[in-house]
C-alpha cells in the first residue's frame, strides 16, 4: 500500500481504522494536501481526484473533516464540496476553527471578527511599502485573518527574513499572532490553532481513531493533538503530504506521501481496502 506506516503507532492506528471505520475520523488540511500550492491562492482548486475519493470514503468512515486556516466558504468552493449528497456529513472548520460550515444547510457560523484584524487590514499595505517589501509581495485578506505572501518575489527566503520581524511586531501590537507557512506569514487572532479544533471535533463526534493529514507548520498543533489523544487511549495516524519546502511534519509523520498526488493515491487505496 502506498504510504505504509513507518511507526508502530501509525500501524496500530491504520489497523484500527480498517477494522472499525465507523469509529474513525479522517481530517485534512486543504492547501498542499487536497489541493496543490499555487502562486494565486484563489486558484488552488482541489486535486481532480480529491472529491471522487472523498465521496468513496464518506460511505465507510464515521467522519470526514477539513481543518483549514482559509475561510470555510473558500475551501468549499475550491473543493467543490457544496451540494454533494455523499458529503452531507462533511465538517469544514475554517479560520483554524473559528468558522464552521454545515454541509446540510450550506450555512457558515462564526463569532465576530477580532478588532485587531481590521486594524492590520488597514495598516499593512502602507507598512509593507515602509519596510521595503520586494516586488511580488502580496496581501491575502481572509476575512478573519490577513496573510502576507512572498512566493512571487524573486527571493522568497530573503523576503521572509526581511519581513518576519516587522510582521511579528505588528501582530503583537494588535493582539494577534503570526502563523508561519510555506512562503507566507498569517496574522490571526491568538488562540486559534488546528489542534484545538481537532480535539473539539473528536469530542463532538466520539471518534476513536483519528487520521490527520497536513503539509505545513500550521498543522503541527494538530499533530500534537493526535499525540495527546493517543496518550489518552485513542488510535491515531499522522500523514504528511510531503514537500521540499517544509520538513518538520515529515520528521514526525507516521506516513509520508508525495504531495496532493500521493495523498489521493493513498486515499484511493485506503478506500479500496475499506470496500468503498
């Protein structure tokens, strides 16, 4: 099987998932896992095989969930998840859990936007010019967070070195935190992370086995949550959609696959083993 576990804990988790799929939650980051990383985030459509394989799995596993830093509605659009009958139970937690999209109603619920986000939204364009941000630096307004992308600059690593300090200072001044990622720095409300939302979803669904798939630094709190759940007696599987840009997840993962292509291949083989 593609992505065979290289750890005992992962092997145990996979066995539990295959033996009792109705008690399992399969949770995924979106960008870099179910969709490719592209220069324009608004064009990061899901891998063409992602939706078909999720539809297969939905019949066999207890819960499918997307846990993302993006707005939930954006991920639903890019993934093509709306009005798909097999995915009526899909959980989409956007903005690191602040938003929840209900597949049955198509509605998104969320608390008010943190005041610091609006302040950053207003200040950041002028500050980037003041800091000498290189050509190609761009701002992504996520509604409940604001991201600074440097992927399109001539030297992204140098741009990150130049901007990371000032961006962190701005975040602290406005009561926000910075989530680093693949050529991006996201300014978001403090306390929002994927580990907290994953534990919440496990509590709500009663899952006894949790497989989490990620690719970026923002997924590390979810990895931490799976480790804690294992210590509490649940089974867990950590999957990394590997890339050359981030190594931290691959070092901890039970299973490493080759980006979104490898992810959908792994999920298709898993679906076949589950009889889906």
